[in-house]
């Protein structure tokens, strides 16, 4: 049975999983379901995306899906076999999936997109609080990509988590400004943007 990746292409975590499949050289079926659709609710207890189906297995949580795809299919290892190297990759995957996603996506991008007052103006309280934390987080990430990729010199699953979030944070002015001030991160973003897995999953 073909690998099915379920979830709207606009979701950063759906994009991560699709990037992983493409980096492995897989042909997969993308089912662009919105969160909380009947299909998604049947696959995820909270109705979140992404979800995956393959060979009788149904999965949710991007980290679990990424690990499954990397383990089961041929192609370059996106989480290396060596335990210490794998631990570092998993560390950065988890950091991006939790702390970076929370700050850049949930407290910034999502607030810009969906938190409006009755007149339709963006409500800035949470955005302004988030932006105050940008220098620290951009500094951490700028340092982490110094080896060439996130936390190391070789492309990995951590980059598949990082890139969609970096693309999203640059949709709004404070994100653009912070990115421009982070020279390593800018060079990293430009370099990884050229990979077909990133270009082909753009919306
Ligand atoms: N920890 C989950 C997070 C999934 C998640 O938050 N997905 C978002 C889209 S990026 C979603 O479905 N949001 C809908 C909602 O929160 O109602 C994972 O890594 O898969």
C-alpha cells in the first residue's frame, strides 16, 4: 500500500513530513485534509495534522511519522544510526518542534493570521510579547546552523522541521527583520531553500 500523508499543505508539520518523504526519494500520496475534518478526526484523537497511513499502520505526531518513514524506507538516513549522532539530531528536532514552533508559529504567525478584533485589526498583545523573545531564539538558531545544517554538517530530519517554520516566520515584518540580522541563518535558509524537497512543498 502506498504511503499516504494526510494534512493541509499550509501546515508546517505536514510540510516537514512531506520533505522527509521527498528526501528519501519516495512517491507518496498527499491527502490535503484540514485539521478537524472527519478523516483527520478518525486518525488523530485531537483532530490535528499531519497523519499518515502505510501498509495497515495509521500514525499521528510528526516526530513519530518522520522516524517511521526514515526507518522503513530506503534512501539517505535522515536520523543517523550512530546513537550519539542520532541523539543530537533528535535533540534539534524536538527543540524546533516544541520551543521554536511555539514562539515563531503559535505565538507569532498564528496570532497575525487569526487573532483579529471586531474591526478586523490584528490584536498585537501576544505578538509583541513573542517578538521580545526573538533576539534570544534567533541567536540560538544562528549559532546552531554554523556547521552548515542544524546542529551538524550534514542535512537531517532536524532541517525538515526547521525550514517550514523559518519560511513562515518571514511572512511578517519582525520575522523578516530578525532573519536579516542573523547572517548564518540567512545563508542556511537560502542554501536549504534550493533543495527540491523544500521547493516542491511550497504553497
Ligand atoms: N505535535 C503535533 C502538532 C500538530 C499540530 O499542532 N498541527 C497543527 C497544524 S501545524 C494543527 O493541526 N492545528 C489545528 C488546531 O490546533 O486546531 C505534531 O507534531 O504532529
